[in-house]
C-alpha cells in the first residue's frame, strides 16, 4: 500500500512540474512579451518633444554622472 502511495505522490509531483509550472511560465512569458511589444509600439507611434526626450535622458545621465552629456544635448539637440 505504501508503494502505491509513493508512486501516486511521485506522479502528482511529476505532472505538476511538467505541465502546470511550465504552462504557467509560458503564460507569464507571453503576457510579458505582449506588454513589451505594446509599449514599444506606443513609443514608436508618437514623437516625443525635446523636453520629454531630455527628461528620459536624465535617467541615463544620472547613472553615468555625465554633466557633459547634458551640455551636449542642450547645445546640439538630439537629431
């Protein structure tokens, strides 16, 4: 009887591991991909103003500590 209980337990764990977890991971990955693709499309669909661009760049500038990047952006613009 214990042998059967052990086999049932192992079978349940195997099914949970193979099908339930993997399916949940796949759904999560697909949802994240959809969110990322929507955000990329929305960013591409509208053109940002100069000040919006500068605001976005300050996030990167703060990480690098680049004062000269700010000066360069203000003087030459972004394209």
